[in-house]
């Protein structure tokens, strides 16, 4: 069924596929509501998405083109009756700003396997190279347009594989072309820099062309978060059984930047025991304090008299030594120094409660990136009959003049679809409806580096590094370093995410931290500064993302049955998004259970005469007219096969565009 | 609501599950019966192997089937080539891995794996070690796996260093693991053995030093570790108990590190009474009365000794020998006596004692197995005589902890005190401090020790009685030490909250005992060791029974005011003390009984001075 032939009636229409929206979609479908879930983007998860390297380049390009919606609109005026009025939605996404890209790596001449005939490189290869070979002094401070990556004809599609089989010819050729593009890119670069001296390092330097070529090994998160082992998200994944759609790895290390060094934070019992940097008395003090924090509610006498104090002052009053204060404040509680005592205790407790559930640190990271998680929920929604359309949006809402409620929406095909509730991501709301709204911003940096911030015997480690404010007033920066076994970066590299609440632009906020922690690789003719143990940055991207979590629902001028979902926040966990989703769900379906466990397939009765969307979803031969009913078990298994395929691909090294991205619940709208 | 997924009701699901289970059970039972009948027929074939495999993978704890399987495998060994056997056993190992997944703590599976590993023509120990590794990473306290691993390590000759690193790693990931710590304690003495000199600070026994010293050291110090390594271990274990002072595994290891010396074996005291014609010898540890005889030279009388009557336990100290009548009654003569103590572990030394120079003879023949001490006694004209080993000083009670250098103990005490400041409620820390203090200076730290015991009882009320007994023991030890210094035969320990009485073997020569105002509930059988006791005061306790006052030859006065004696039968034992004349029972329930006076007079006729 095509996008212009959707059913005209739904219980809930959801616009945007971020985490909150996806959870709402899953929860609603699960209790039998008819859900239409659309996103104007070509990929799932909105600002929660993860991209392959090439996908990210396309995303950057999209930004550079002014974030225009690629969806054509059809006139809708004839769909509105008298007694109704319309409310337009925004067609432009303005949530990303200050995007800047730097490339510090060059091409190696002897990269022969790259030499393949291909189409001309659309991803303007000269720009990154110019930067790296050119004016070294300015690199960090001269973000100009020509450093931004690529412009070219791959814009029509991202390499993310949201709708592979159903793509029309033009799109498939787009994909194919893109593959050629990588090869061509490499070739051209190697032609351009034939004289680039081969680095004398024992370890081969990784060239930009190599990154492009291995681009599919990357899964770069737009928003960098980890999952608290006992956070709301993990609990929900377990409760709803959605966890089976994804795999996770433990974060191995908690590190911090202290006195010019990156060092390990002893946070678990085993860490404290094994720590060489703490004296035995410090060990006792730390353990004692952490044990207290674990059940701090039971000892109100310990902190009641200090409610006016900051958490930091409280730590000082507990006679913790300087390094212990640092560990607790910045790495365990992860609160700013001015945070109140209760806030500090609460977040310390949250951290500690998550310890030891799955490993030695409190955090999990989803393999293939955070973008998997919203997709997992979408998939669950599809399994229970939710209908999915990407590159499809809602132009406007149809409001009943009398009640002021939203009766229907008109999609980008001009079709009127009635619904009882409309859920929308903040980014789709026009400025007119959010006049008084003040946004916060998140500063983000994504780096590809050549080695770990703290090298150890184990190469494959996922680390969280907390960097306290470098100077008073500066933001505390959170660094997540991912290794290649998380399937988010190519072997031999590390993917580093930096995040903080914005004070200025991302580059202003994060640049100083990056230059403290990382080195720039020596360019042509430069001597490798021997002894610099810091990892070298191969490629970097900075941008700011709008943080709409602080906005009250009442600040929006919207009908009461329109529910707004905020984008990601700057915090490490995803609790806000889940809490929001649950709240919205309870408004949509009062009294219903929020994401109960999915039943075992063998417990489902197939021969019932249940209505549409039920039978079709569960493996019964699907009647043609019920084809709209989204994913079912069959599709699920297909997707599973795909997932396995992709794993094989990871190990065998045989790249295949089709299996690169998995876990997409099918997008039935593209089926013909 | 429409569109909802329809689910089977829980009853339907139950029913399906039940049917499923029934079907499984039927298959299981029929295979089991087939197995049994095949075994009965003595069939050792492939099919039986298949059948048992099928059953055991469902239930790996079926010992009979494992036995059957071993029978089959042993038979197949005889008819197949080595390569085939190798393959057969390798398949067996793979099968066992499946069983371990069903139950990683199955006795049968692990045992069978151990058996297969030893039968394998070309064992792959690396594979076995990595299996153990995986198992322990899932559950680092799986003692079945630990056991099996020890076997593998032994058979494959893994270097001790490597094993020590292995324990390092496991302790590093979670130090609450007795198995790791214990394994460490067996590895360290192998890797860093302590030198015998450094480990033997105690004096040699004063008498017959020539023959006792070589026999003592090798056994005594075999489990000790060299000083340098010990210091490292102290650091490690301190890290553990500072990190989590409530974890007892680290404290137990710490106790091991601090050492538990085996006491020097010696005859601590020999007492001879001419009047009673008996010799009493006290030893530093209980000796097996039934196994060996006490030789009194030059009489060369193999007198069968006996322990104190009540205990049927074969081990006893002291040991009593009643001499044949008239042996030492000749007051004009000097009687020289020597007590030889032979702890016989072989049966080939009977003839050795006939020579006049027994001591030398024995040492030459079986120096290690034999420990002899000679105490010459002079009995000229006096009615009694004794000889005691003057080792009854500080060392006597210090053996709980035996770190070689007191400077080490001192610094350990400091770090424990530091921990106690941070954790004033920690029982392990308190107890360790008490032990350290006792090892360092029991009398000097007496006050602190008592205070710590008080705290211990408060913080760990479940073990109050244990602490009371321990404290009593320490108080008695201290009193004995003081008494030794004063060289008196009076033992007085009043108003010290004693809950038990011990070390009575050290009081062999005491004539006056005062235990008033304590919390004693009885006078235990060991009281019968007090062969010289004349006056016993135990007022203001809660004593109910007196079974220890048995056959005390010189007991004259017993004062038991304000106790809890209520039954006349409990007093019957007093009739075995021939010299008892004065008995004070005032303030006991029994004093209220009618006719008590006359009944007592009948029961204990020797008492002339009865106070009720």
C-alpha cells in the first residue's frame, strides 16, 4: 500500500520517531490502538539517530542545504470543512545549529585496494584534505564552509537502509552510486596527494579515504547517551520484552580528567579494592560514603541540617579527600559543583544502584549505537499493527472550531486522516505555537581518534570520561569513548562523543577540552611529537542540538489532544524521554498497562475472528486488503535474518548495503 | 477493545505445559528402564552410550548412569585403537560440557569429567583450564569447578606462579571468595617458603634440647611464608578489609596470615605424690592415652596411664599414672624419675625403650616421629615433688597469632586501630585487635582488651556467649601468667564475669582457687585435673552442678555460697573427695529442702562442717 493510500482513521497519529514517540507508538499499539507513525526524515529516530559515516555526511549535507523538507506537499484546502480550522506544522527542522566539521587525516599513497574505477566523487574530497594539509595553525578555529563535507548527488537518500527492498529504481541506484562514490573518493584523493609522505609510525595511520571506505562500520550517534542498568529505559526494555531486538555491551571503565591526566575512577567495590591511587583510609572513606548514599533516605540525620549547602560542601564536610571529592562529584554523581545536596545524593544513588547489575560499571551501551533503541520500539509497534511511513509528514492539523480539539491531520499527500490523539515531536511545531518557549542547547562533538584515552591491556573498552569544568563557569563535559567492538566505528579507531550543556557554540564549549585530551596528528613534514600519549583526532564534528526538555507543555499553544514530545536532553541517561512517554501514554489510554511484556508467539490464538490488524500481524496468511497492517511475525523473522546477516557481514568483512542497517520494522508504506 | 492480541488463558497454557511435561516424563522413564535392563544384561554397546547420554543430558545427577557409562567406556577402551579412544573421550568431554550447562554444580558431571580427563590418552589441559575459567567467570564460587581445576592444575603441572596470578585476578574481580583466598594460602608457602630460622623464634625446650629440636621444626613451619611476601599479603588483605570491613573472607585470610603456630610439644609439668602413689604429667597438647604408654625410667615400668575419669575421649592432658603400691613409699631413698613421651606413629619402636640411655636411642632411630622430654625428679623425703617446664610464661598463650616479628604485629595493630576509628562498630576489626593485643602484650593491654570485648558484645549480640567465653579464657590466661611470675600456688579470679573455666591443666599444682562473683554455671569435668587443690571458693556464681569435683585427693574445703544448686544428686560427686570436711551451701535452693542435713550427712559422710 502506498503512502497516498493510507487508512483514513487512526486512534493515534505520531509524528517523529525519536525515543519518546517510538515508545508511545509501541505502548499504544500494544494495547490495541491503531497507530500511524510517520517521520518526514528518511531515517528513523530523529535526533536520536545513529549514522554510518557516509550517512552522517549526508546528514551534514542536509543541514548545509538549509534543512529543507524533502517531502513534496499536496494541496489540502479541499479537505477542510466549515466549522474546522487548520493548524500548520513546521516543515523545517531547526534543532541543529553551529555545525562544523574538521578533518585531520590524510590519504596514504599506498592504499591500493582503494583504486577502483568509479563515478566522480560527489563528496568533495578536496575539502578535508585541504584542511589537513593546509594551514595547520587555524584548523581548530577556522570552520569555513569548504571544510564541511561533501556536496553531491547522493542527497536524495541516506545510506541508511530504512526501506531497502521497496526502494524504487532511482533510490537503489542512489545507493549503488554511493558505494562507487566511496571508491572513487579514495582514488581521487590518492591521486591528489601522491607525494604525501608515509608516516613513520609503526601503526598505520588511517586515512580519510579509509574512513569513507569503512564508513559502514560506523554508527555515529547524534546524541550520546548511556543506559543506566537500573534506569527507566532498561527497566522498560526488560518489561516490554523489547530488549530482545537489540544487544548491549557493558561500559568497562569510568575515567576522569584530573590534574592533567586521565585516570580511572574507582566506583565499584572491585575498583576500590584494586585501586593503586587510594590509600586504605581513603578506600574506607569512599566506600563508607558510597554505602551511605545507596540508602541515604534512611539516614536523614546525616544531611538534613545541610539542606542549604551544596553537594560539594557536603562532601567536604564528610572529610573526603580532594581526589575523592572529585570522583564523587564529577564522575559518580555527575552534578555541577553548585548542585544541591539532595540532587547530588539522588544521582549518586542512581549511579550506585545501577552498579553490578550487568557488570562493573552502571552503564550499558547498545551495540550498533543508540539509534537502535527507538527503532526497537518502532518494531514492537509494527509487530502489534502500527503503520510506519518515513519521508512522510503531516502538513497541518484539522481543529474543530468549537472544541478546539484536533480532529484529523492532513498528511503530505494531502490525505485527511482522522485521529483522536496527535503526538508530535517539538521540532515540528511552528514558531507561532511556541512563542514563549525558551530552549536550552546541547553542545556536541564527535571525534574519530586513533587510540584510547587511557590505554590498557584490553584494547576493546567502552569508557565514560568525565571532565570537570576546566575553569569556573565552564561546562562539565562528558566524554564517551566507544571501541570498534560496539559496532560503532571501524577497527583501529575509537569513536568519541563529547557532550555538555551549551554555554556558547559547540566548538567554543568543547574545543578546549578536545585540545586538552587529544592531539592533532602530525601532518606532512611535521615531526611526530614523540611522547605524546594522547590520542590523535582523525576527524571531528561539532554541532549544537536544541534541548526542548525544559519546556512546559502549557508553553505551547496547541489543542489539548496534541501531545508534544521533547527531543533528547543533555543528561547521560534517557529517563526523561521514558517518563514523558509514559505520561503521554496514560493520557492517551487511561488505565491501560504501559508496555506489558509481549506474549510468547505460542500463546497467541490465531484462529480467532479478531478484527483487522490483529490476524494479519501474526503470521496468518495475509489477505491483500489487510496488507496495511504493518509488521508481523513474518516480517520480524525477516528482520532477524537481516540482523544475523549483518553480523556475518561484520565478521566476514563483506560489505553489503542491504544488511548494513538492521532492525527496521518494515515501512509498509513503501511497499507496492 | 478491538485489535488486541488474543492470548491463551493461563489455564490453557498450564494444560499445555502439563501435557508437554507428561510426554517428556514418559520418554524419560522408558529410556531409563531400557538403560537398566541393558545394564542387567551386561550389554556395553554404543546404544547404551546413546541412551545414557540422552538421559543424562536431561538429568546430569543420575549417578548410576554415570557408572554405567564408565563401564561401557572402559570396555570400549579394550577393543578400540588409541585414536578411536581419544575421539571417544573427546566426544565425552563435549557432552559433559552440555551437562554442565544444565547444572553447573552437578557432582556427577564434574566427577565424570575428572575421570574422563585421566583416561584421555592425550589430554588437552589447556581446554580444561579454559572451561574452568568460563565456569568461574559465571560463578566464581563454584566449588565443584574449583575442585576440578585443582585436579587439572596438578595433572598438567601449571606453574605455581601462574596459579598465584590466577588468584590475584579472581580476588581482583571479587574478593569475597573463600576459594581464591584459600587457594592462595596453599600456594604461597610453596612459592615463598619461610626460612625455618626466621620462623622459629620460640625457645627450644630447656631440657633435652639435643633431641627435640630437629624433630620440631620441619612440621611446624611448613606452612609459613617468607617475611617479604607476608608484608605484601598484609597490604593486599588490608585493601580488602578497608574496602569492605564486613566481608569475612578477607578477615579469615588475615588470621591465616598472622599465623596460627603449632605449639611446641613438651611435657609442661610432672607432679609426683608419694602419698597417692601417682604421677601426673601435663602435656602441651592432649595426648592419646590409649595409644601409648608412659615410661617412667629407670623403673622401666610400662604403666598404663589413664585420663581423668569422666572423659571417654582418648585424648587427654594431663595423664595420670597410678604407680604400683610401694614403688615410691621408701622415704629414705631418692627416687629419680624420667617421663618419656613418645607420640608413636609407627609400630616398630617397642624394643627401643629397654636400654638405659633411652633418649639417645630413640632419637637415632626415629627422630622425626618421636618427641621425648625428660624431667628428672627428686623425691627425697618429701611427700610430693614436681618439676615444671619454665616455658609456662608468655609464650604459652601466644600461639593464636604467631607472626615472627612483634614490629610487624605492632604495625598491623596500628592499621586495625585506624580502621576501627573509621568503623567503630566492626566486629571483625575489634576481634582482630584483641588478638593482636594478646599476641603483643597480654597483660599490658588487659584493660583495652576488656573494653573491646564489651563493645564486641554490644555490636554483635548474637555471639555474646562466644565473646564471654573468649574473654574468660583470656582473663584466666592472664591470671595464670601473673601467678607464674609470683610463683604461688594460689589462683584467684573474682568478679571478672567469667562464663567458663579453662586451662585447668595449667593449674595442676594450685592448692587454693577462688572464683567467686563470676557467671559460672558449672564446675566442668576438667576440674578433676586439680590434683593439689585443697580449698575451692566459688561463691556468688550460678553453679548448678559440680561434676568436676571428682576424686580430688586433697580437697578439704568447698564454698559455694549463693549459687544455684537445687538437687541433692548433684552433690553426690563430692563423696569421691576423701578429705572434704567443710562445705558451705548457704544461699542455694537446696538449703531449703527438708532433711537436707541428714541426707547430706549420709551422702558425703566426710563433711563435718556443713553450712546451709
